[in-house]
């Protein structure tokens, strides 16, 4: 395993982050394909054995059960000091007008709920799960600063938004002397590269860690274009992200297949290797429902692509419509 600093901080994280949306009670939340605790725990243990120390979940994943499963497994398999544990806040967790969002009330309440489910007294990285347009950004940023000063959070991060919105948040925090975002969890892969235009240069300039979600385009980069899976058939997010560009994306998927065939490696390794070489990517967030998916992800760290291979993977890309930021 390789390790790298998380942005401009002194915190060391594994070059891969295990995304924990896969873990959760299927009957809770919006995803019927999630894995129960007995099926999740071996994968979490395997990730630790492979050297992954960075785990990302969210309060909204499977109605909080992802946090519960991850927290119990990590407590059983590792020392808390060895783990970099990340979670998120914003999504609806209870009925009523204050059951979601990034108000001071919501952040304080939901952080305590996440800590209880995770079985820990602090979170290493607490991230806003998109913006809350109904709450002043100043209120959100000050509340995040206060939970850091209270010792419940070590660092704070943000997720998908426009670069100008992220720059504004960084400016406001600096102007007030508040804790600043040190990471951006955004949508970036071979099928969606719009972040290269403004967000990645901003993060490079400001020394912000980049933690791409959906590095395999929700599995589309891991298989031929005409293949499908049960998750793909039941996931209501995948069509929103990729169906409108399916024909153009097919050429990119074919290019991944060509490089993978030539190298005699799985497609997932090629797609991840492309992402890992792109500055300023810190740690792609990889999900896994099978042991082989974790071993493929780690193998991608050793798969150095040539300039010619990178060019062939990027050649067919066409501009995409900006994915809606919720």
C-alpha cells in the first residue's frame, strides 16, 4: 500500500479509500443491493489487511446502518488511532423541517448521532454531503469550525459543487479565522472529466486533497458496455449520471477494454490507474462487494500507464453536461 498526505495536512492516508456505501441493511434507505454486516465485515477486514487505513461513509447511507456496521467492524479489527474515519452530513435523517440540511442545529445533532453509530468520540474527516442552499454558508462553516474546536472532528471536507462555490467557502473561512476545508470529494472518472476544467486546478492551487467518488463510473468502466449487473439494474442514480451520454461513453469503455486486454489485467485496474496518475487526486473512493474488487484496486497502484495508453483512454471523451449538484 502507498500512503500520502491528505492535502496540506500532516495526516497520512492510504492511496485508496474504502467507500462504505456498499455496507448497510438492504431494507433501510434507497439501495437494495447493500451488504449486511456478516457479508460486510470480511471485506472491511480484507481492506485493513491490504493496508487501507481510510474509510468513508455517510449518515444517510442505508439510514445510518452503514455507519453502524463500519464502526463495529473497525472496533473489532483495528486500533482507532490507526484508522482515518470519514463520514458526511446533510441528507434527511428524520421527518420534520430540521431533519436534514447544514444548519447549526442539524450539524450538531447529526454529528452526535454519527458518533454514536460509529462507536467513537471523534471523526477524522467530517464532510458536507453537497451544499444546503437553504442555510447561509456562514452558518454552516462556523458550525463546522465549532465541532472541530470541540474535539469531535479533526478535519473538515466538502463534496461536489461548482468551483466558484468552493472558492467562496474557502475565502469566508479564512476571513473569519475558521477551520478550512482540506478535501474535496467530487465526481471524477474516465466517463466524467468535467472537474478537470476548474475544480482540479483550484484544488491544486490551494493544496486541497481530491477524493473522487465513483472512480469506475458505478461499474461501467469495469465491464464491457453491453454487460450489466444487478446493482446497475436497480440503482436509480446510475441512469441520471450516465445514460444521456451512453453512446459517446461506449468508445471510452472500449478503449479501457483495449488497454486491459493488451496488459492482461481487469478493466477496473486500468480505469483506476488512469485516475491515480491524475493530479491532484489523493485517494479514489473505491467500493467493493467482492474480495477480488479490493485486490484489483490495490493492484492498480502498481499499474503504471504509458503516455500513449493515457492518450488512448482520453481521446474519445466528449464534453458532458454538468452533473446536477443536489
